[in-house]
């Protein structure tokens, strides 16, 4: 029986990972402590938790992108978990982000592309990647997550469709909406393959926030023309956002796995749970 420790228990991705492991015919024994139950910066607590596990998936992190601009030191402690990387080593699968890239250009970012974060959150996540890789762990970058167990852009758009006649959404940021259930299944496949390195865990294809909002309206049976495109400057934020967050998926071939399916197909299948 493989023993899985999933940090950040109760979060959107962690919840779906636990669900996938519970349903899989793997004979997995899963522990998913919440942030209150396991502080990933507490080395003493980690030693006991990690020593029990065969696999550690770190879903915990500081995800408040704008707050990181003024709390970068605090975000760094969580997003670059030295104690966890040192304790878990090769056992560790660490969840990272598209924000490690600059967002420049129009081509998808390969796994080995030069990094260049443009905000504090991205810098802290990149530091986390380096720490994990230095200790021979695995990094899975993801982006634009939505799922059944937490807040997301998809849920926000569904709520605004009910309360607003017209919704304005930025149309100059490009990325890949990713269902946490699909990503959870792919993490299990990756661990089962035994291959390590850096992987891009996003659904395939690409769209903008505006395009995603229109798809949500369609799924609700609403007129997608009620979604109006605007530039990012219409919604100024403390932390700049990358304009191109589209990730390529070449590393999956080394694991003998196909890239994750198209984002539209995933969203349609996810819809009944959202």
C-alpha cells in the first residue's frame, strides 16, 4: 500500500487528489493535513509526517498574488519550503505556477524555457522550484485552476451571470483553464510512471479570461454576448499579470503520458460538479 501525504488538505487541488486516490485501485493510504494541522515550514513537524509517507504532494502555498507584493518575505517562507524539500527529497511532487515566466511573446512556454517572473508571487514560486529541484524532487506547474472545492474564476462568472446583465472581462491575458480533477489524475499517473523533473500540468488548448467567461455563459444557457472584452488596464492590480501563460507539454512524452485533454472538454465534464 502506497502512503501519500498531501499537504494543503482541504484546498481545491488537494481535495480532488484525495478523491482520485480514494477511488483509484491503488490501495493508497492517504493523509491530507490542513494548514492548521501541518505547517510546511515547521521542520520538526515535517520529519514525522514525511517519514510516514512514500509520496509527498505539496499542494500548500501562498496563493494571494496581490498580497505577496507587500508580504514577499512571508510568501517566500511558504512558497519556497526548504524544510519540506530537504525532508522529502525525491518523494516530493511540488505544485508550481505559470507565473515563473515573464508572459512575453505569443508561443507556449516549454518546460525548459528561461524563467523571468514579473511579480513577487512568481519570484517566490520560482525560488520554491529551485529548492525542490536541488533536492531531486519533481515540479508540476499549473495555472487557471477551477474545481468543486474552492473559489475560482469559473464560479465567479457563474455567480455574476445571475446578478449582472453585462460582465466585463479582460481579453489580453492568455492561458489554459485547468480542472483540478484532471490535474489530480495526471499527478497520480506521473508518480506511477516513476519519471521525475519539471512538467506542465494544464489542460490543452488556450483561451483568454474573456473566452473562458463566454464558455461559462454558454454552459449556463446564457447569451455569451453579455460578456464584454476589456484590456487588463481596466482592472489595475497591485501585482502585474503575465499576458501569455500558455504552457507546452513536451515533458509528458518522457513519462509515456499524453498531454491533458482540451480545456473545453474538461470544463463541460466538470460542469455538473461546479
